[in-house]
C-alpha cells in the first residue's frame, strides 16, 4: 500500500484541515503514527496484526474499527497522553488511506477480480504508481525537512499496548532514513520484490524486465487508470482521513 512519505504528507494535510491543538502540538507523533502500521517490516508481524484488515477477504472491513476494538483503551483519547492521541490519529490516517487504495484502486483495477487479473505485471504497475506518488512528495524538500524535523523531535513515551518504546525508536530511525532517500527508481526493485513475494520469486526475470521499463510503465499505468482517478484517490484519502480523525478526536 502507499509508501511512507506519502502517508506522512497526507497526515500533514489532515492536520492542516482540522487545525486541532491536539495534532498541531504533536506533529512528530502524528507523522510517526501515520507510518506505524508498516512497522511490521521490523517486527515481522502479519499485516492483519497492524492494519486490522484481511486482504484475503472481500467483504467490507474497517481497520479503524478493528484497531479500537482490539485495543479499547485507545478509543478514549481523553484518557491518553497528548502524544498518544496524535500518534493514534496518524495511525488512523494510514489505515484509511490504505483501505481507500485497496477498495478504489487496487481491487477494481489491478487485483485478481480486475481486468488485469492480479498478475505480476498488474502488481508491479500498482506498486510503481504508489512509488511515483511517493516520489512526488520526496521531491518537496520543504515538506520532507518539516516532517523529518518533527519526527526527530517527537516524544516517544506512548501508551500503545502493542508497541514498545524500543521498537518505536528503531522505527523512527527507519522512517527518517526512508523519507529522505533520493526520489529515484534505484530501490524500487527491492521494494517491489519485498511486497510481491511469491510472484516475484517465481519469475524474477519477468520482474527485472518490468522494472527496466520504468518510469514508462508508470505513464502507462496512469493512462490505464486515468489522471482523474489518481487525483480522486488523493482527494478521497484526505477527505476520509479528515473525517475519521475528526471522529476519533471527538470520541
């Protein structure tokens, strides 16, 4: 699902829309929280354990509801520290954005029930488009400088049952490193192979051939989806994120 810089950029837009003191005073934990569901990269947990969404099931699901049901203490922001509230708000923004991508982009256009049938090419197209959107944010040096500065200064004394301080500290180092990486295609093959697992391992030559077609493959992907659908995804992710975070803060 969408990479880290893109998640932090959308979390920033959510905060700017809401202008909530709870978020404005804790931007670092907000941005860190917006990446935290992907902490499974270092914990090796199953995706369902951090996203509260089963990709194998096609019925309607809500990761936000799953998170708050699994950890009910997080559902009462008035009882939590300011940093924890902001972190959970960021976490919620990530879950909403991922689910928007899954329901509005991946499944209807790239997944197994789409016209492309979820094959290796379809999945590389999907990952490459996400990577390109992330690159756009990493080219904004002011944005990245702001995010890195806030995340670096963030207080990590969080009341999140399933995440210990040491793990969150390690994750912060990774986030700071990743969002500052040059916006090029050098690391895409590694990132794609890690996410695609089975299909990439079964046909590494086909993956290499697809990677060599970048960035032209992104242009093909945007034409297939249409620029309007890509823009709609960004707008819907923001609108749904604002609504979900607002509802959480008012709980």
